[in-house]
């Protein structure tokens, strides 16, 4: 299933999502999902902010100023201000952004911390946490791609069976479009049957999603060398994967495994507005219970997390925010170009979105999962079940579908 690398309880969350997919989800699972998603979100912000602050201080020799950002406009505006280099392409992008800022998805929600150098203030790097909706979307996309592959394999098996009955090689088989569609539908039902009989998840590989937390470093060649030296001196860090991108997007991307400072996390018990938010979402009824829940959560952590670090120069940074590799345009392309859009794809996407939305809502329980793989639904239904997560009568904390 799905392993979210930046979460402290990856295996348990993976099991919960698998149980939901196969309609084996219980009231106790619902409670645990809420605890895991919310406390992981809090813990990820805690350890990643401390880590990023330490990283940028090591690279620049001083502690960089930092500020939170909730919207991409704050990030994009800072990046175009006081550019450290100029050339024809850089100036073209800066001019376009100044003339038509509304073309650049400035209102995109963003959960980030931006680090700036002084005199004049310039972007030095950032830490961002993938929003829960994007985590759900990416998880669903991995599952849908796998399901589509399984459906294609089963459809291919059906075609091979038909070729054997006709006594001809499969590559000589001529299939009318209607029969191909019928075989695909039959193959889809075979996959659905394996889900219904609780055989599908056990046979699935694990899909790692390691970019829930991402740190981006604006780095020239000298700073990149300094980063490598710093990384080599850190026994609590190891490189899991590394890629150097070229083409529309150019940069050096690494997945790092980080041995968590659990003692520091234990001392970071949520208080104030953080505690209020967690209590309002039903993680715990009061501060004392929340503290005990949080300490149990940290004590049960898997011990290490995985996240991405991207080293990028200024021109490529501009391309990624307002140029040819703009992230928001890439997200839209992924959504529009999904190959398989059948019943299973629709239901997996809706289920993942709903589960994570439930975790963030004030609703703490439900009678049964509102989305099943075997069901057929209109978008109106999905809208309704999301609204109902927040349409609770005063004093009621359950959901009856």
C-alpha cells in the first residue's frame, strides 16, 4: 500500500488505508486514523522546522531569518524580489510576472517556512509540508496506477484465453472495439472481486511517498559543496535516493533518511493554538489527555523519517515557480492526463480524499465508510459527504450516513 516517508507511524497508517480500501474499517480504526494523521502533521512541522533551521545556519554560517507562509504568493513575490542574477530568460520571467501576476497561481495554499538572507532580503530556501489534500491525491494516484496495471494484465489474460480457443497466436487476434471494452470491464470486475474478498491489498507492493516534507535550497556550486560536506558529517542522515534532473526542470534532488531526535520531540508537547486545533479535531478531549496521547505517539514512532532535499540555482528556481516547470501547471497536467478514469479510479480518489478530510474534521466517528470500491456514485454524493463532516448538530460528534 502507501508508506508516507515523513510520518512517524507509516506501517500503521498503511494498514489503516488498506483496511479502508477493502471495506474492513472499524470505529476503532477511525479513531486511530484521526490520531495518526493529526499528530504526524504536528510532529512533521516540529522536526522539519528545527532541521531546516539547522541546515540553513550550517550552510550560511548565520541563522537565517524565517517566516511562515500560507499562500504561494508570499513565496513567489520573494523569489522575484532582488534577483541575484540577470540574463535574458530571467528578465523575461520577471517582466511577465510583474505584468500578469494573476497567471501564476498566487492563491495556491502553501504550508511553508521561508528562509531569507539579509541585505537585501533574498530567498535562501524553504521548508514545505505537502497539504493533506495533496497527500490524499498522490496516494490515490499511486493506487490507481497499480489498479490500472492489474486490470490491463487481466484483460490481456482474457485476450490470450480467447486466442487459445480460436487456435491462433495472440498477436494475430483481431478484436472488435466492443469486445475489447467488454473484456476490460470484466477484468475490472476481477480486480474488484479480489478487493471484496480481501485479497488485493496483501498482494500489493509498497509505494513510498517521500516528499510529504520537502526542503529546497538555493545553491550555487560553492554552497552545494558545503552541503555535501555537511551531509557527510551527519551520522543521523543517509541518502536513500538521488536524482539529477535535466530538461524543463533542472536540479539535484535527494531523498534523505533522518534518525529522529525523539527526546526533542517528546519535549515538544502541543500547547496553545496547536493543542486547541488538535482538540477541536477530536484527537483528545482536553490538554492533559492530548499530552498523554502525544507522548504515546512519539514513544511508538518508527524512529526515522524520509524527506526530500532539492538543490537548485536561481534561474531554475524561477522556472519552477513562474516558468516552464511551474509546479501548479504540473499538478493540473497530472490530473488531466490520468489514463484510467473508471469506477475504481473514481472511488479510490474519493475514498482517500474523504479519509484524510475526516481526520481533519471535528467528526470523530461514523457508522460505516461512505465510499466502497464496488459502489457507483455521482460527484454530488462526494460533495455531500464532505459537507456532512462539518454539519454536526451542537454537541454531536458522530456521522450517520
